[in-house]
């Protein structure tokens, strides 16, 4: 049975989806369950599968284009099945959504998204204009009938409209400064969501960052001992997560969210771990870190990290966090001010471990590894003294991390 392939809705907060790639071309036959396309929402990526066997008869969304959930992106039907009614339905639904390509004869070449629309003008001649030109004409209030097109076959282009309307050319052409534009990168999908959330965070939260440097000798030793003892690839981050959980238990005001003027404290320690991806910084959640051993923490951290790096995470993997950590230590960063992940109230920044000369107990100087930490918090909810006490407790646990792990690890000290 013929049906319209639609942009799926991946989570309640999804506003639009971007079509990353068509896995089949218009006119290709597919089996039920075959992947038709790959899409990206603000939080995750997913595949659009064929509900049943058939032929991808129409494509209405090109790679790189975006539309709202539920918008038609194609038609799947039998090779000889009549799809005229579905095409009419798509045309009606696409009013103001996306510009559909012109239907092509069966067996012909697919049309591109830059389809040219023709309509009679008052002067009696047909006006040929690309969709971007029509949009620009509407913005500038320019009558297309009065514009001379310079495109192929006299098609009106956006720059023709701007010239007729006396407007400055839009970005993309030669810059007034003489600079040559190399590339434009509009914010879409995950990157746009990151920008929106960071803007929201800075607009709403009162950010304050406190810094404290802790001794890292024992932390590194515990991580090394655990890595030698267990199959998991244990790292310093996992030791910090253990210490962080104990600290959140002692200072529950930081294991919280703040929305609608309500400070909500939670029992579960669901910590988001920021992961650097080619789509931006994404923070999957490690749930209930207070109930996990260092081996379990390392295993789970690697699992969620791989999910994000491979683009196989879902919206559920990113929701329900009560605190966030972000580690720029591998990049050699010595200090930074992390931005709170709303609606959470705090985030811990981990910096690069560095050797420093410090006073010893016998009035001599010794070189030890030191770890700078940065805690950003929402001053509307917690105060500077609260944050100082939080860092002091975290420092105490990191000074004596052996108490956080099984005694069996002590043998590898």
C-alpha cells in the first residue's frame, strides 16, 4: 500500500529534523525494514525505515534540508501504483513548510530542490523565479513582474530581486570589506540546540565560577591500580566521579535542577559527562553513579561515550541529568569557566594535571602532580560559600581516594 514517508518525531522537544542522507534514490526498490534515510534532530540521529516493500517514488526533501516532525519527505509505493492522491496531499501539506520538487515523468531524471515556479504576472508574461528569489521578493516587497532575471532561461535569482529592490546583497557574495567568504555554516540540528541552550543558560542563570587545585598523586595511583586490576579502561575521570558522588551526597543542593523558581533536589546522582563530537559538545547521562563501583563507572562511561560518538544515542540518553562534568584536561587546558547545563545548577570543569613544586612537611620542596578544578554554579540557588564548601569536600575525597575503592586495589599501590 502506498504511503507518505514523514519526518519522524524523536522526543517531545524535537522542533525540526535535518535529512542527513538518503540511503536510496528516487526510483529505487526497497524491502520492508530497509533504511530509507538518516536524519538528525536537535538531540540525536536516527534512521527512517520502510514500513513495507515498495519503490521510493517521490523525494520531497533534499540532503541538508530541514523540516518539522510529520512533514512529508517522500512517497513509497508499488512500482505501478497510482500516487496522484498522495502527491496532492503532499502539495497541500507543504504550504509554507518546504518547497517540493516538481513531479518528474516516470523514468526521467529527478528534479532538484531549486525548482523554478512559474505563474502568470499581471503583464501577461510568465514570471520564472527560484524559491529563494520569491522569499527575498516577499521580504523586500518587490514585484517579481518588474524584475529582469539573469539566471538560465531568464529565471529570477535572489540577487536580481535585491538589485531591483535596492538592497545590499545577502551574505555569500563578495564582502564589502574586500574579504572573500570561504564558507557559511548556519546553525542547525545539534549545533543549533547547543547554541540555544548555552544562550538560555547565560540569559537565565547567574554564573559564578570558583577554582581549587587538588593533589592528584593518589588519584592517578588509584586510576592506575584499577586499570591494572579490572578489564575496564579506568581513568582519572572515574575516580573523580566516585569522589563527586560522595560530595553530592554531602551537598545535595548541587545535585539539583532549578526551573519555574523552584529548586528541586534529587536522590539519584545522574551525572552528565560532556563528550566532544563533530556535531558539538553532547552530554550523555551516567545514571545512579552513587550505586556504581569504579569498574562499573568506567564501563558505563565508555558505553555512553561510544553511543554519542557513533550517533546512536537517543533523547533518553541525554535527559534526567542532575549535575555535569566536562574535562578539557586532555587538551592541556589549565583553567576555564564551564557553562551550566540548564536546568541544572552546577557543572564541574576538570583541567590538565600538571607537575608543581609544593612545600613538603619537612620544610623542603617537592614536585607533585596537581589537578585544577573549576566549579560553575547558579548564584540564584547556591552561594559562594556553599560552592567553597563543596570544593573542600571534593578535595578531601580526592586526597584520600583509596577509601572510595575496594581494599583489593591497595595491593597495587
